[in-house]
């Protein structure tokens, strides 16, 4: 599998001006982000947004923008936006010749797996994920030796190397269903669930299947604590708290 990094030969992009043509091309976009980006900032972003959108048409390219991107990318140049699962679906069905992944490395790998004939570009090969980098394919081989016969279920937020050693992948929304299916299909009362320890523990609380976990975690999600939530509830009586399954 080959991913290509966008050309970083030039350390700085050429300066572009905010012209009448740029304004005409980006005014509608600014209406969507004016509560997030000041007019002064927008005059700096807009020329590049216009240039990128023009280049996408020339190259028959699409930009997949993850939810974590900044507003000028998410709203300004992203053709499709969403979480890693949604972007994977878009990568699989796009007719564009070039996919630019505005996200982390494993997301670009997933796009290439699903669209092997496309050119997949990532702005920075160093864009990583603490969860995905917590485990390797070699680690899985060792786990299989320790727990023979147990199927390996892996969260999609993982590298291609890890997926290649996995029996089946799951999302956060279907993890329980996949774990129970794998246990039944393999005739095992134990399932190895990787790599997120908190998602694994939360799944374990909703099934009778024994779960073997791995000490991986998202460095953002794991920062939240029960004390944080209590403080928020005290400061905002009646507030509704939404928690992702990757949280402790």
C-alpha cells in the first residue's frame, strides 16, 4: 500500500491576495463560518480556500475532512465531512481520481484499502493517532499465541498493519453485536478486543462474552473523568451529557 504525502518541498506557500474574485468565490462559505472566524482572519484564509477548491476541480480530487479539522478546512475545502467511519464510506463510493485525507494516517490507509485504484494523499505523514499507534500486527500475533482459538475483533480506528492480522473489524456503534457474533462464529467464550481499552470495557459491561483488552486509548477521550462530569452538572443543572464509548 502506498500513500503519498502532499509536496512539502516549499516550506511556505506563496502569498495569495484577497481579491474581488476570491471574495466572489468564498462569500457563501464565509456565511457558514462567520461566527467562528473573524473577518480579518477570513481575508487570510479565503485566497487559499479559493485556490484549493479550483485545484480540486482541475485534478478531479475530493477532500475528506474529519470532524476534528479547523473550520476553514472543515467548511472551506472539505467535500465530505464526518467521523472516520463516514469518511471511509465516502472514500469507497467517490468517483474522484484523487482523495485528499484531511485526517490522521490510519484514515488515509483505510481510504486506500477501500479505493485501491485511487491516488490517496495526506497532507502530513506525521499526523498520527495515539490509539492506532498503541498496537502493531506483531502484538496481535503474540496475543493469538496466548489466547488460542479466541477471535480478534478490532476497532476500525487502527492501522492497516493491525487490520491485516484481525478476524473482523467493528465500529463503536456495532461493537457489542460484532463481539457476540464473533464468539458464536468461532465457538469461543472469549474474544480479543483491540485496541481501545475503554471501548472494550464498556462492551464487556453489555455482554456475557469474556473480553481480553489491550492498553490502548485515545489521548483526548481518556482525559475525561467522573469528577469532570460532576463539576459540569453542578455548573449546568439539567444538562444532558453525551459520552463516546471511547471514554472511561
